[in-house]
């Protein structure tokens, strides 16, 4: 066991899988010589050569479009989009092809592709480097959307994503890249995509979050537990799509109260869908409205105004308490 | 060095058969009589299939489609040049080439009748389905080219089609750039049929030729008379040979004409005049190839009649198959969202089937 | 008053506004000589000339990107994307620029742009011609998303969209283009963007829909009223974003029951957001879960399998009855 | 016609000042002594502002930014050629040009300190903010060009910047194509600084020059020595004159070098070697322009010292302003989502302000 940060854990997953499977190749801007602008692919060029770690020209549709071609012809590409803010330049390739090849050919052609991208705010970055747009991907049928929250699950989910028979949009909370370390088992560990994880069981209230919001959420949960002795069930969503409705609904059936914490703007988001699924299946068990702590429906502000825009532990604590006291 | 010319470029145009079917023997490709006659039959089949589909569409027996009449040389000449292991990454106006690569005509009819079943057939690992989003498929071709190079597959390349309109899309540019940077074995065929729906070639781009767009990538590019099947064959063969031997990608502009409407939903008389179309019919590719075959003594009236009857019989048989086709597995959409079925998709599938059965109960 | 179909009504709105305001220009593929593949811009080239009705090269980012440039320099472009399925080729221009110029410059630069696009299924069309992706736009802060449902509101909303100071994504239900005619007043009529319309007041249950789904929804509502004498409040959402939460919530507060009908897939959709807003504000008034009648989270099937995929009156009737009987 | 050359093209390179500052008098632009000295001061200001920002960034007083050191000729030479009414649609590495078009240095510091206030200033109707999404802004430039042409505005054009990396994006292609089809008054400046973060020019595209990409659109294109401010000025002036007189768009590749890191978040030693950078420092644009001015008797040690002191004082004053800057209107994001405030945005604004005040209560 080694204590790794998320950058190292992601790097480990790719190195492992590339060593195991020669069909796995990496492509993207600055992923080779530079090791990625966040160093996630560091050292892989040296280890696996430039045929397998491909520094591409600067063109996102080019990266994902060619990766789709690689995938339908037997490779397992792991494409990097340098920041999720630039994913929209290749959105038609995901919406029109990666998500559909299987369905439109009833399985004759498939696209085992991973599209990695750092997302999210609070790193004092320039415009388009701070957004949280997982819902844009999650709304598209035929795409899997995964967001890890810690080094260990990052490694285990990235392994799963590379082995997955379909396209996985793998969004990495850049704010958590180097924020903390965690024991990552030496032996291979693969988590199932499509499942949420009950991080901590509880009976009085369910808190659901994912990605970079897990850390302030955990802090908030700890505060409330300490202060009020409440028993809180904490769920890490991990897969945005297809969403693990059962785990969420089972929890809320038990607790009757729920808070969802997300970084993204509110409208038509993952939190909307969580509430809708609870409504669809277990509305009557609710003892209080599901409370949302989210980004607002405004253009993501530049970093001088970001701190107050993003949900922090205080807001989450208040939401939990309000929901308990409802 | 003040103002110095640092690079020069040129674009050439290839013609092997002139409009009367006279061949330039220095450029005449080496094709056996059987090959020539087979190529001719494919072109006739493409033309006749198109015309039958127009009828079927008017009768409401298939949906909207885009006829390829007039482009048979560009389409079939390309397929004729392809080797066994090559990939075809088409757009939506190359029915003849698809059939030459093994796609049964029935599948095409199914596709245009709204069945996903029309997108695949036994043995089509190397023929990708119709691609509707203009130019996006070119990037898939480049990625496949990368796989071929990565694996060191011998005598294998990718042929990818796009239209004159498609050259304006960003993906066209990205595909040609990636292909040339990677030096992958891809031959890009730009079918310049002079129109993108109602938009004429002259307003699609300011350049005099489409072939010269290759210069932007230092990629070999050539314009060919796209109504001359031997010129198309020759140019594509050259491109493929270059690709097989590690010479990287090429661009071929086939200068041809869309003789029919854009699709059956389109009324071309709204935007182009009859004279232009009539003049184009005089240059259509079957006339001159037929003359060439007659000159060579391979074709006469009798043989032509036999071939026509044969093609008609083939088409009739397929249309019969189509009429017998039944919608099965109505819930296929749920079966193929992912390779592994997710419980929530299964829930929705159950819901869907439940709704269906309730509807049947109500109606029956 | 003239009885117009939706194509004519949209054409009228553009002709009116172009006559009134020389800053209004139209651009897109085949919008000029051809009059648009659905004839929505028919005759405008002849009337206003080729400087104002611009047949562009085939490139969606080109169309919307240049339209943004026109808009920040004082024109009021109305761009057409031939089918909404091709909107994803210019998604970055909307996400990155059209929606943000005002916010990032605190109003110094603005983008008064309309992006029209036909959307939706059941017209026996090819792949990418049948999708309903309004949520993809509605999730993006800074964009207005409007969907008319009838000739009259199509004309009044398109006028409003052209005069709007910001970018409006204007999605036209192509299935309704020629499906029916309606009286459209001769005098100018402008509807407010950002407001839902109570089409019919009622007390027992609220039904919310929009666009092409309004017609089967109306049919279903009529059936239930006839059969059971129920009093149903029918709401036409009209603006997807910013969503008129107040009108929806007020209605559900009154009726306590709600059905939402949409053509789009379910996850992270407009229906999710409607349910979430009801949850956020008026959960306790609900006497039954909000029922969703939606497309499924599968890749939109080709047209042979489309009929059963799309919500029709029978499904809607069942949903209403189930919700009433809950 | 069998195989016939149907078009030929060439690309030229322009240099006016050689590396020693020797001028080719036939090409020397007509600039007054005042103009020359003003241009020189702007270049020095760009360099010094950059260096100061590097310090501020290292001290945590501003955030990440991309230095333009080495590109002053390309940037300031371009701005020098612009007319009063021209638009500037930049990318993110043209600080010097922005300042020459009226953008106060303070605004730039604010921008890089995470304030939207850095994106606008009084009188910037014709200077668009920093554009981060590579190449997307080129299309805005073309649309503005359309407005200018539509309105018949005289002596007005658009100058738009992009990098060598940016030429690979689809939007680059679409912008050049639209511009040439519409023949709008736009001058595209491709700053070829040899690197796109870690990706060298040679692997960005397979073409020998970037200027030749103009051939794809039959657009005038030229490569200039991008470290030679007089060559840049001359070429841009020519492009603008062509634009003013209805001659349509042009492409100018300025062949220069990014002497510093990509941004302050980047470590360039990871991917390029010191010798290359050292060699590039020998060709940097201030050296030769200074030599030219000295030869002309416009500059000597004393004047240089005075100018340096002057520039430093200007920068010092601005940095002081920056230190005094206060965050105001923390809820601006809610004020400018739309031109007309929607009730639901107002609700969220109230919620936001409520959260804030509760936080302040809790903390204070
Ligand atoms: C990205 C995209 N935009 C628009 C369309 C609608 N459309 C279908 S075919 C076509 C014209 C294509 O012209 P061209 O590339 O010349 O091919 P051709 O139809 O002439 O074979 C258009 C605009 C589309 N399918 N995809
Ligand atoms: C669409 C997009 N993709 C990726 C990035 C990340 N990125 C910022 S600058 C840059 C390199 C740009 O290179 P070039 O165009 O040569 O400009 P330079 O930085 O050299 O001035 C990259 C990849 C971006 N900003 N936008
Ligand atoms: Mg065409
Ligand atoms: Mg560069």
C-alpha cells in the first residue's frame, strides 16, 4: 500500500492498464513530453513510447473523433481534454458518434473509449477552467459519466473505465488532484461503474454528493454529527450516468430526509435528476423537501468572486440542519 | 532575403477517358476485361438501385434518401481501386461503393426505412454505417488509419468520403491535419458534385479547386474528372498505393455532378436551372464508360440488354425481401444502450414494455 | 386575422421584424435561395436581399460564431441551424461566448442573437433529425431557451426573441410546422420570454408540457375531462430557461397533482428540473408524486421504432389517471 | 488534358530589418520619428509589463497568465499599423497590442486577478476581451467584418490574432473560409511562436509554413519575420489597406518565438532545450529595432535610460492602483446573466445574499 494523491493514482491506473493491454493508447494535448498540464500522464511517454502516448495537434474534435476511429478498429484509447471547458468543441463527436455506434449497429460497432477531463473550480484559474458541466454529458443517452472523489476510487474507477465496453466520460475534480493522499492498494482494484457508494451509513438524513464537493460535504457532515449527534448517511454518487437510482432511493426511504450538494449550476442538473428519481419512486417517504446546495444559474464568475459562488461547508451545514429541523 | 518566395505549389487535374469515351492510353489503368465489365455492372446497379428507390420513396415504401445518380464513376471507381483489407468510411451518398464492399442492397433499403438493421450486415467490420453529420466521419477514418499503422497491418488503408459542402466543416480541417501529422494510410475522396443542397460550389469556398486544400497540410492532392471512372480508379489506386507504402494520406477531388435532387425531400428546381442540369446529363459517367467498353468490343446492345435485365431481376428480388421484412424486437433500443445493461435502463425497458402491452390491450 | 400554419407564422415574424429593423439579418445553410429546407425563410431573400438573408457555407460553428461577431457589433442576427441535431457542432460558441459576453464584460458587450432550429421526432427522418435536446441548452447559464407550440405563439415568441437583448435558442417543433393552422392577429403581438402560459385553468391536476408534445397532451387532457369530468390545469411551458418556476409552483400548490409530458430523454431534463422546483418550494402540497411521461434514456431509435418510443395520448391519459387515482 | 497543371501558388517571406538591424530601404515603411519612438516605447512597455507581471504572479498578487516576451514585434507592429476605427479581436497573448488600443494596464492586471472588471474599460467598444477558447474568436472577427461591410463603414477593418497551435482548430478553418467567401475586411495574424504549450510547430501541422494555409481559401497569405517590427508593420498595413479597399481578408504568419513559459503554470524546461531558447534570445525583436533606431540617431544610452525609467514609473503607478483595488459588488454575476432580470435569477440572488450574510454573521 502506498499513499498517493489523485494525480498519482490516475497515473498508476493508466500505467497498469497500458502494461497489461497493448491496445490501450493515450492521446491529447501535451499528454506526452509534458506529461499533461497537471502531470497526470507523467512518465507514460517514456515508459510506453510515442506510438502509445500521443501528443496531438490542438483540436478537440480531432482528438475525440480520431479516438472514436481507433476504438471502432480495436484500440482502447484514453483521450484527454485538457480542461472540461474545451469539451464542447468535440461535443458532436460524443453526442453523434461515441454514444451511438453500439446502438445504431446493434452492437456491431462499439466505442470502448475513455475521455478524461479535469473539471471544476477553486484553483484560481482563467475563464473556462472552472466549470462543472457533468449534466451536459449525463443527459446524453449512451454515455457513461464518472466522477471520482479520492485517489483510491479514482484509480479503481479509471481502471474500470478503460475496461468498459463503452464510452466513459471521466471527469476529474482538479481541485482534489493534490489536495490529499490516500492509501491505494498495490493489487489491482476495479470498482463497478454505475454504482453509487454509501460512504457512511446513517438513519436520520441522507447526504449525496460527488467529486470535489465530497470534501466540504464530509467536513459539514462531521460538524453536524459532532454538534447534534445526528446519524447521517453519506453517499458518493461516483457515476452520474447511468445513475444508480436504487442506492439513492433506498437510502432516502430509510432516512426520509435528503440534501444534495453539487458544484454545478442548478437547472437541469444532476441534483434535479436525483430529486426527480426520489419523486418518481419514493416521494411519500420524504419528511422534508430534498434540499439542494448548488452553484447558481449564473455564468461561472472569475476567481475573485468564485469563493462565495461555490458551496462550502457552512452552506452545507445550514442545509443539513434546515432539513433536519423541517 | 527581403521579399522572398519560399515555397511553390501546384494542382493538377487528371482525365483518362474524354467525354466521348476516348482513352488516353498512356494513362489507361491495367484492368482485365472481367474487371471492367464488373465495374460497369456495379455502376449500372448503382444507377438502377437509385431509380428504384426513388419510386419506392414516392410510393411511401421507404423514407427520405439522397440519390447518387451522376456520381457512379466517383463512387464505384473508388471502390474498384480498394484492396480486400481496406476500410470504407462513407458519408451518405455512396450506395454503389457500399454494395461493392459487400453491403446487401436490402440493408440500404432497411436503413432508409428507419431500421437500425440497415446499418450492419455479416462481414461489415470494415464498412462503417452511413454518417449523417457532415464531415465528422473523416476523423473516424483517421483514427482507423492510426490503428492500422499502430498494428503494422500490411496492404491496408482507409477510404473516406465527403462532399464539396463538407469541406467547409471544421472537422474536415482537423481530419486532414491529423492525418498528415500522423502520416496515416487514408485516402480522402471529396465528391465535388457542385452542390450542397441549394448552395453551389462557387459559394461554398473561395478557392478555385477543392484539391488545393491539401496544400494547407503539405498533403498530395489532385483533382480528377469525376465522371471518368478510369481517372477516378487511377487516382485512388495511386493514393492507396502511397498509403500502403507508408507515404501517408492523400486528397482526391472528384469533379462530378449531382444529377438529381439533394434528397427526396428537396426540390432542386428552386435553386438551379434546367440548362445546367441538362448539360450535366451530357457528361454523366455511364455514357463515356459505355462507349469505351463498346470500343473495346466488350459491350454491345445484346450484352447491355442482358445486363440490364439481370440488374433489374436482382433489384426486384431485394424489393420483395423488403416487402416481407417485419419489425421485430421493438425494444432493441434498450438492449444496445450499453454493452452491459444497467438496472435503471432495465427498469425503463420494463416500463416501456408495460406501456406497450397496455396499449395493445386497449386497442385490441 | 389570417389562419396560418407555424411555418407561415415564423416567416411572418421574421418578415415583420426585418421590415422594421434593418439590423436584423438572417444566416444559415439554405436559408436564402431555397427558403430553408422547411421553407421557414421562404421569400425573405427576394424581399430583403442577399446582404440580409445570407446563404452560408456548410459549417455550424461558422454560422453561430460569425453571428456572435455580428451581434457584438450591432446587428441582430437570426441564425438557423438546419436541424437541432447539428447544433452540437457549434455548442462551444454558445457555451463559451454567446451566453457569456454580457456577464464577462458586465454588459459592455452583448449578444442579441436568435438561433433557430427545428427539433423533435415523428417526421420519418434520418438519424440526427429527431432528437429533442432542449435540456442541453437549458442547463447553460446565460442562454434563453424558447419552444413555441402553435402558430400564434410561435410568431409572438419569435418577435420577442429577435428583440431580446440576449441570445435566445429558439427550438421549433418541426412535427408541428404544418400540422395545423391557427388565427394569427395581423397587428404585432409579442409574448414575454421567461413566462409559462396557463392554457386552461383547472383545480384537480396540473399538466405541464411544451412544443410538439402539446398536441397529444391536449388530446389526452380532453379525453380525461370527457371521461371523468376532472378539472385539469394545462400549462404550456414555452420558455425552458430561465424557467417560470412561479407559474408552475402556483398551479401545483392549487391542484396538488402534476403530470409532466416531454419528448426528450428523462435524465437531467426539463422534467427533472420542474420536479425539482416543485420539490424546492411546494413539496408539501403534493398529494401524489409528479408523474413524468418522457422519452427514455436510450439513443433515439430510427423512425421504424419511433412511434412507440415517443409519448402519445394513450400514455399521457394513463399517467393522468394514475396520478388522479394515487 | 490528361494530367494537366491547373493552378500554381507560392508563399513569400518578408523581412525589412535583418538581425543586425540593417534596413532594406526599398521596403522601409514611412513612419515618422515620433511614430518610431512611440512604437519602441510600446514594445518596451510590453516587455516590462510582462516581466513585472511575472514577479507579481510569483508573489501571489495576480493569477496565472501567459507572457508575451519575444513577440513584441509581432504584437506591437500589428497594433501600430491599425487605423483608428479598426477592431481588435485578440486571443490571450497580445497584451502590448491591447494597451496600444487603449486598454489600461490596470485592467489587464485585474483580469489576471480574477475580476471581470478586467474585461472592459471606457471606450473599448472595439476591443473584445481576452479569448481563451483557442481560435473561436476568429469567427467573431469575421462576423464583425460582416457588420462593417454591411454598414459600408469606411476605413474600418478587423485584426484578429491566433497562435500556431490555433491553426489546428476547426474554427480557424471555418473563419478563414467564411471570411474569404464573404470577402470581409479582416486581417488574421497567426503568431507562430513555435510552440503550443509543449507541442512544437513542426508537429502541429505537416505544412512547411502556416502562411500557405491561406491557399486553401485563395486568400492572400504571407510569412513575415515576426521579430522584425517593420516587416510586421508593413505586412499588416498592406493587409489593412487591402481590407479597406474591398479586397477582402488576408493571412499573415508572424514567425517569432515564445521566449518564456507558456503560462506561469508551465515549466518549459520539460519539453524544450536551453540552446534553442538561447538562440532565440539572440534574435529577439527589441535588439534589432533598437539598433535600427540608434543607427537612425533616434536612440542613445541616455534616451534609453530615460525611457526605461519612464516605463518603470508608469508600471509602478499601476501596480499601486492594483494594490488598492477592492472587490465590490460581489453579486455582479447575478446582475449580468441577462439584460432583463428574470424573477428566478432574482430569487437565487436573494438566496446568495442571504447565504453570504449568514456566513458573515457566523464568522463575525
Ligand atoms: C453537420 C451537418 N450540418 C448540416 C447537415 C444537413 N445537410 C445534410 S447533407 C447537406 C449538404 C451536404 O453537401 P455536400 O457535402 O456537398 O454533400 P452532397 O449532399 O452534395 O453529397 C446538409 C447541409 C448535416 N447533415 N450535417
Ligand atoms: C479550445 C482550447 N483547447 C485547449 C486550450 C488550452 N490551451 C491554452 S493555450 C494552448 C496552446 C495555444 O498554442 P498557440 O495557439 O500556439 O498559442 P500560444 O500559446 O503559443 O500563444 C492550449 C492548448 C484552450 N485554451 N482552448
Ligand atoms: Mg455536394
Ligand atoms: Mg504558439
